């Protein structure tokens, strides 16, 4: 099966979130399962700074965006030494410090940038003679591709049997633009109506994909159900309900070559479920990184790695922080996000110096050290399509404390004191006292070393590798092709 995998970010070349992790791992596993998969993604400034070996594949591709003609290049590299990677270069659009905008606002021409990206994906296939059975689209940045298949390329024999799969990684980010931008798409005018791209007088690229894709999936089963409700659908719940028979949930896997305490290149000492001694050495190393007292080695250490936003539950954490710091624990944080949280946690670091370590940054090396060195990991999200850090935490024997939503609910089993079964601590209601109580439950169990060790072993025995999820995607591709036929 021939698959074009279209994504606006791919690890390790460009990343803002979990989409990049998925795009860097799933195609490799699809390739191992026998698919002829090619990945197409923008060639950002961030990508230029990577050590990716690449060569110019196609020069001077003309792409029409509204009344303007832009010229792009396609460079070729390899993802994990096995999957062809097509890098779309147009410096006017992609040679910028960030992928989608500054901390203050989105780039003003994001519509133009990703109209260009969607259009050049078709031109690239045509020039390479690669007629895909499936174009796998990911999030709003690729949301026009299904609409183009159903319009501009409808009668093009090169794409006559091409089906589209659209993966919703986060329905809250919808690619909303002024209606005037619609004319730039090149789509027939009747596509801008209530049954098409129009959304409350604006153009929605997410809605485009939800309407015109052959099948849709989200990155966990629970999230596929949640987004059909008013609470989680962000205004698109009726559209999703209308496509419920074509909506599936496939849990993200993780890359255990990258996230594995047995071989992690960033941590001070390797360890496994059979020999946990190295975890204590990793904790000592983490305390040193954050300049926290070495005598905290026997104190429970709680960590968080995240975008600092309300969605990730930082309003809850802010409410309980002072009470949390009164407990017998240490706390480390790594992340960037909303300015209010930058300021809040900077103040917390100063107020609780010697007990709380704060890094307002993203550093992959430190992220690995937190997963290995902490005893517990916090993810109190308002909603979470899948989440990856809780799955990484399981592998490292770092007990997750999560809200029972989306992928967090699908991946973490609440610990049962009576049976000793479970892989973490969950709370359901989005309330600060519920969150704090779940932390206190974990701290109470931590004192019972035998039970705690058994819990760690439960966590580390979990397997969320990509192989199973990749097979589910292959079945989804077959479903999409059947619908297209």
C-alpha cells in the first residue's frame, strides 16, 4: 500500500508537540509492516539547523495561492534511515524562528503557508510519479488535502483512487481564518458554506478535513468519544457526530528506542524492571541538574514536563501549589507556554528555593532526566487527546498522576490498594481538591516501599509500542480505500 504521510512537524527535525512524535515514529512502523510510505513536511529554519543529510530532489515547483504564484523546492532525506522524507522548501513561508507564530500571536499568513503546503503535496506526487493509495493528513495544517481530492483533483486519473485519512491530534486547534482567505484556496465557491469550510463566517481548515476525509481518527478511543460532545468538541461536535460512523480511535504508540531507561543516552545510569538501582542514581543526577539538595534523595520527587497552558491543567496546579509545597516532597518543572505561567512558576521557584526546581524552557535532555529521576509525574489536563509523557513515565517507573480524560484515561489504570493492581493515580472531576487528593494518595503509598516497588513494576511492564497501533492504521487505510471505491 502506497501512503503519503503529510504532517506540519516531524521529530527530530521540527516539533511543538505530540504531533511531531507521532509523525516521526508511525511512518517508520508502517514501513516495517510493508507499506510504501513517504513523509512530506515543511523545510523550516529549525530543520535547516538539524544534521539531516538531504539532497535537492525537485526544483522550481510552481504553486498557485490566490492570484500569486510561489516557487518551491522539494529536498529528500531519510527518516530513521528507512523512510523517504520530502522537505518542502519555500523560505518566504518556512524560514522563520517558530513553526506557527510568536509567543504573542500566530503568523498573519498561516493560511497562505499551509494552502501552499497542501497544494505542493499533490505537485510533488505528480512529479515523482508516486500515486498514493492513501494520503494520511494530520491536523488543520493539512486539512485542505481532502477537499482538494474531492474537487480540483477529482477528475485527475493520478489521484482517482486516492483515499484520505485525517487524524485529529487536537480539535481545539482548528486553523480558523477570515472568510476572505477562502479565495486563496482555489476551491470552488460552493465549498464555502455550512456543509463545507464555512464556520461562523470564517474558514475552518479543520472542518474541511472533517467533512471531506474518507475516514477520521483521533489518537485515543476515549478522545474520539469526548469530541462528539459539547464539552470537548470546541464547536465541531455536530460535524463529528454527523461522521460518527467514520470516526475511529487509535491510541498513539511510543518510540521505545528513544524512551527506554535501558538504553537512554541522556540519563546518568541505565536501569530496568529487574534492576531498579539505576533509578536512584538518576534521581541524584536530576536533583543536581536543578540545584536541589542532595539530601532529598529519599524524599518523593514530583515532576512535570508540558506546555504551560490551562488545557494542561496548570490552573489547577497553580491553585494547589502552596499547599503542595507544604507536603514532604520536591517538585521539578520543565516547559514553556503562557506568559502568566512563566511568571507564576518563576516566582514559585524563588519562593520555594531548595524545594522546587523550575526551568522555563524546553530541553530534550532534561526531559529524559525528569522521566528517569522523578518518582511521580503530574498530568492534570482539562482534556488530553492522547498524551505521551504519561506513557514515557510508565516505562521509566515514574508513577503517573493524571486526570481521567482522553488518552490519560485509556492508558492509566487507577491503583487499587486491595488488589495491588494499577499503574497510577487518577481523578475524575476537574477540581483542585480532587487533584491534590490524588497526589496525597500517591505520597501515602510511597511510604510503603514494598507496595511502591510493586506499583513501579506494574508501570514498567506496560507495553505501548507502535507495532499494534501501526496495524490498526493499516486496517483504517483499508477501510478508507473501501469507502473511496
